[in-house]
C-alpha cells in the first residue's frame, strides 16, 4: 500500500479568513430579505390598521359614568424644588 500525498489547502492569513464574501449573490439576498421584511411589516400594520385607528375599541369603558372615574384633575406645576 502506498500512501497518497494530498496537497495542502491554501493558507490564508487571519484578516482574509475573517472577511465575508461580497458579490452579486449577497446583494440579492440582502435586497430580497429587506423587501420581505418590509412586506411583513406593512402586512401586519394593514391587518391591524382598523384596531389602531379605533378609539373605542381599546378603552374598555362601557358607560359615561365609568369613563368619569378615569378623569383626573390637572395639578399646577411646581415652581421651586421641594425640600
């Protein structure tokens, strides 16, 4: 049996080994992923747009008397520091 001598792989310095690859394929991955993220964002916003625009939907108040409990009087601003 004879052992085959395999060529050693090319040696790269540390800086070159840490660098990412650039090219047209990376550009298209970035473009497509950005477009998909924007579509997901606008899709979620469009799905919930009616709820976001609604005032009465989220407050949980059933009557005007119940709404008055949440009406707090405005207090005057403090003119000098306390203490």
